[in-house]
C-alpha cells in the first residue's frame, strides 16, 4: 500500500490493496521476498563473562562498547537480568566476529583470544 494504513478507513485500505493487486497483475508493481535474520540466540551469565574475558575487557569497557551501564553488565554476569534482544544481537556479533571491536577502538585494541561458539 502506498499510503499509511493508520490514516485510512477500512474501505480505503481495501481499495488501496486492490489497486496494488491490479498493478502487480499488470507488471507495474514487483514484490520481493525479503529473508529476515533469525532472532539472536539466548545466552547465560557464564557465556557473557567468558566473552568479556576473551575480549580482554573490564566490565566498564565492555559496558561502554555495548552502550549499557556497568551495572547492567554486572547484573547479566550475576544472572540477575537477561540482556535485551538488541544487546543479545550485539553479543552474538561480538562472539562470532570479535574483531568488530576494532570499529570502536581502532587497530590498537589488544588481540582477541579464541572465542567459543554460542552453541
């Protein structure tokens, strides 16, 4: 639909959908299927501690890298809180591609030890 469905009445939404359907049938509108990534894997306190240590980061530096508070990292590592979906995605990226920290720190960041898989 070209217009926002929130501002349209039910009739206008149906009409707009039918117009899109006709445009597609005439070849004027192409529809593409987009593949979405799977949700980030859940993690536990031990894996978060292991990841931070493998990255050779203090809790404060790890927190700053993830843009969360040091207290949040402490809560994750103690198992008191679970990371949000966004934080889980960042943890997944750091686990799979630890060299990504160079984006934040440049090439001078300490070398990263081998990271174990999240499986």
